[in-house]
């Protein structure tokens, strides 16, 4: 499937028109529920730029990872060694590890269903292990946790779920088989403009950028 990143252009007299990949969370629900032809949508934080402590017994790692919605592994077909792409991010206290992260934390033991202490706050159950991400990949991460966990534990993210002005998140999408991007482009263009009076003066236009030029996992 073709993966897309949902982006937004804004226009001001001073700067002209600029595009950004940082968007607001309410956009995710509209794309999912109101735009025919969209198959999967996943929200995320700044994957690969978020560092967290992972603790198992006396092993403590401080690693780059991220948080993403449950459809993330349906949009991006990362190869799972253990676990299931469809359900790996469903439970709020779950974590998906790369192969080398799992090995660093658990040695040769099977990591599935074992607990990783996350930021010394909660125990996260290992629900999946994926192959290590190639060094040339655009998106680099050692683990992913459910976006729902971030939302449950961070008030500003919870607030952001309904705020069109909190443009601090990433959204990825894929389309139904046989649906071309041109079929939905006009339907998504004015989503923010129509729904957010605060954003309207910036003439926001929503579009999707195809990630075919991304190196994701084509070197596996």
C-alpha cells in the first residue's frame, strides 16, 4: 500500500505559503470517519526524536523511540519477528521493540508478554518485536508505544485531541485499494479551514505527501 504523511500549508502576507508536517490531532478522526477512500490513519509524536528510559531488571537503556496510533503498523509494513502488526499497539500498556532492543533488554530469552518499565512510571508489556530498522531509513526508532498511553499520561496531549491549534503531531494514512489520491484531495483540502475559526486566517489547506521517496524498510 502507498503510505502518506498528512501535511498542511499555511499562507500569510509576510511568509507567503509554507508547508508543515506538524498537524493537529482532531484531523485524525475526521480523516478516519468522514473521508471515504481513506483506509488507515495513525497519529504519532515525533518518532525517533523522543528519548525514554526502558528498564528490565538491572538493565537500563535510554533510547530514541516514539508513540503511534494502532493503525501505524498497518500503514507501514515493518516486518514482525514476533507478535502481530494488527494488534501490537492496541493495548494502552504495550510496547513494540526492535530486535536489537529486545536482545539488549532480555538477552536470548523470549521477550513476548514480558514487562518493560517505561520511564520508571509504568510496566509495558512487550506485544511485538520487529526487525532492526536499516541505517538509511528516514524514520529511526528502537521502540514504539501506543499513542493512547501518551494521551492518558500527558494532559497537554489529551487537551490536544480536540484542539485544532495544537499543531504538534504527525499523522500518517493509507488509502483503500483502487482509490487514487486525486479522488480524495479536494475532500481533505478544507478540513481545518471549515472546522477551525482560529486557524482560518492562515488559510490552512490539508494535503497528503506520498512517502514513496522515503527509505522506510526497503533494505530488509
